[in-house]
């Protein structure tokens, strides 16, 4: 494969975009102040020196945001066991991803440094690579940066694209600039694809080795303490509000909460609802923390009451009430809505739920991670737009762990049916757990791929 410097127009476009990038960061900082920090890392590739001895094995892992960071966790932990002397540089693009990575910093004290990956400018990526002295790089999922990859290749740093997923939509975008993408991908050492379909699409822009390694997210096991607390909280809600089903709207994106609320209003006016059918408890967990207050205001609405996550423990666990009978639909608290406005507690929310609707799937956003829900044994309902998790979604439906619907009203109908039919729900719970177990093993396959890239680089350096 040929290794060409990215075309000049690409770097010029980045330079022209820098003022707008700075304005974007300032705009985002109005909701998340963290966006005003670490600009030296983002724009110039300058960060703190790495606390590693000269010649030590340094493994650089790039995980854009929360989902990629969670997926990287079992891989980094496994690499740390396989290479006891290795140090890690964990890079991100978002503050939420950086916050998620602090668990790894605590788990591997003194061995993990976090930074923001610099924007794809030659001087910034050169300084970044020079400072970290990486022995190998691992990019998670879809991150292909032409200047960065070219600089790594020039320095003899093999870069592995791990857990790669490439939807048809993303492939179509990449093929608009085939020269740029092919030149960048040629600098990769090897690619590990999530599925055969991802492999087939990757091969349309990359001529090197592509292996199907599976999805690393299957290897991330839910926290047992979170699962136990979720069960306790669920019992507390039952004690206060009776044996009502709990519906979880997980990782919802902008615009989806309104779709769900409108569909709920239609159901409330339907004859079956007026006939006294038990109303579920509704739990919303927005995908992005900067939207927590916005979603709380939306859910509050006229006459509504929102119970936010910080209020639950004191309200439910301190003094459980005697279980009351199910109140009539017109009871004052029937409009109570729960808001899961915390980070890193999805396992807790799935443990509480009878059924979950996966966010990002009602609108053409590609869907969010359904694998974590299945690992917690929670039945899931999927909207029509799961193209970012297409293979996992298809497999979950085929396994009986998930049900696919066309829109928000159909999603609520499916959630009601699953919540009412305890036998069907138990079957889906068991199918979800089995589905998550059978797809594990991507971590070991990816580890072997990274070690192979390291070995090939060492051999080339010795020649």
C-alpha cells in the first residue's frame, strides 16, 4: 500500500475552520464549562508529560465519547494484565468521554494518562505523537483522521482500528472523497470489524487486512452493585406507588422526548386508558448530560411532577411506605415522571425497568447501545433507526431479546404488551442474557490483533 501525505486542501480547510471550532467550543461551554478547558491539547497537541520510563511500552487508545470509552474499558484492562509494564494514553473528543475514562485512571493508578486528541492539523498531531511516544495506537470504532494517521505511519507507530463499524450512510459519505479516505486508511496496520457487514463496507475503502472480531461492548459486564441498587429502588417505587410497570426511555436524544410525550397523551385519551388500565411509571434518561435541565422542564409540563435521580434514595430507601392499591388514573400523582439525570448508572436504570425503549432510534440518529440493556437482562424495544447498531439490533430481534417498531405510538403499545405479559417478559429477559453471553470474546480477538501489530512493528524496526 502507498502512504501519501493528505492533500493540501484538507489541511487548509482545517485551518479555515479553526475560528468556527473555537466558537463551537465556547457555545458548548455555556452548558458544559469543561469545553473551555484543555484548549492546548485540542488545538496544539500539547499536554502533560507521560510518566513512563524511556523505552517503556506505551499504548495509545482513542475513544471519542462515553460509548467508545466504555467499549475500550475491558480491552485496556486486558492489555494491562497482558503487559504489566505498559502505560496507556487515553484520548477523547468530549468532556463526557473524558469523565467516563476516570474509572480506568482509578483502576490502573499511575498507568493511564488522559488527554484530548488534537484536531487534525500536522503541527498538532506531530507534537502529540512526539510527546506520548506511543508504541501502538488503537482507534475505537470509526475514527480515521488523515493527518494523524500519516504522522503515525511516518513515525513507525502501527495504528489499529478496533471495534470498527461503518454504516452504509457513513460509507457513502466517505466515498465522496475516495482519494482522501483511501490515503488515510492505507496508514492503518489492521482493522477489526464488528460484523461481516462492517467488514464488507470497510474493504471498499481499505486494502489491508480486516478481521471480524465482534463488538467489544458485549464484554463490558454490568456493575453488580448498580444492578442490586436498581432492584432496591424498584422495590421502593413499588412500595410507594403499587405494582405498576416501569417503562424506561433510555438514552433519548433531542426531539424524542416530545415524540414520546405526544404518543403518551394520545394513549391517555384512548378508551382502554379511560377504562382504568394501570398506568406505568415512566423513567426518562437523556443521552447527553447538558440536556438534563431542558428535559426536566419539558417533562414538568402543566401540572406534572418530576422526580430527579438525586431525590430517589432519600424518598424511597430511607423509609419505604406500605404498598397502596393502584390509584385511579385521575390521581394527582399519576403524572409523576422520573428523570435519570446521572452519569454512569445505566445498569441501575435497566435493573429497575420492566422494558426499555432504546433512544436515538425514533429519529434518524442511528440508535444508542442496546447491548448494555441486554447484558442487564432488560427486554428492549427498538425504533426504525438503528443503523449504528444494525448487526446487534438484527441479532437481538432474532434472539427474541428485542422487538422492532415503526414509531413512538407502536413503541408504547409494544412496551405495554411486554409489561403486561409476565411470561413473555421473562422469556425476553432470558433471551437478552443469553444473547449478551453468546457474543462475548471480542476483547481477546482484539488483543491478539494488537499484539500482532506490535510484533510486526518490532520486526520492521529490527531490520
